[in-house]
C-alpha cells in the first residue's frame, strides 16, 4: 500500500529537480527585456496602424482631388486654359 506512494514521491522528486534545473538556466534579464519589448510593440501597434491609415487617406484624397480637377478641365475648357496659363506666370 505504501510502495506506490514512495515510488510516486521519488518520481515527483526527480521531476521537481528537472524543473528546478530548467528554472536555474533561465536568463531572467533576457526574459524581462523580451517582455518589455513585447509590451512596447503592443502599445505602438495601434499608433502605427493609425499613422499608416492617415497616410493612405491623404493619398486617396490627393488622387480624388486630381481626378476632380481633371473632370472640371474636361467640362470647362475656359477654366482649364486659365489654370494652365496661370501656372506659367
């Protein structure tokens, strides 16, 4: 009746020693640095996302304004001529 408990205790001691050895080998400073890097990257991620989104929206706005100017020039040749001639002044 006691034999299985003793065998389990010896096995648990061996497992515990292996865990202790693994923990002893961990570079805690490296783990802390990795955790800080991950935290900073997580905080910066939304900022980077919104910065890229803002740049993309500005690009779309420029393209839209160029196409609207082109449409106006096609529909009104006089204003197109004025716009072109004013650029040479």
